[in-house]
C-alpha cells in the first residue's frame, strides 16, 4: 500500500505552510541580541523573586 493511501486511511492530514496556525510568526521588532535576551531574562527573574517574596510575607 502506498504512503498516500495509508495516510488517507489513517486520517492523517499534512499541515500546509499557508495555514496561519502553523506559519512563522512575523514580528515588527528585529531579533534580540544575546545581551538583550540576557537582560530581559534577568528582569523576569528579578520580578518573579519580588512577587515570591511578597507572597511569602503575606502568608
């Protein structure tokens, strides 16, 4: 049995690149450099630490 017939039989559907849920998301901003990503991550961790400390003090 061919692969095409087998896929139809099993109900397998191929994703098309034109499918908006599968396509690559375009952004208006250029990619971040390593240092920019590191700074963003440090800010996220810092905010999470502050929230965690606030939650612990409220208990």
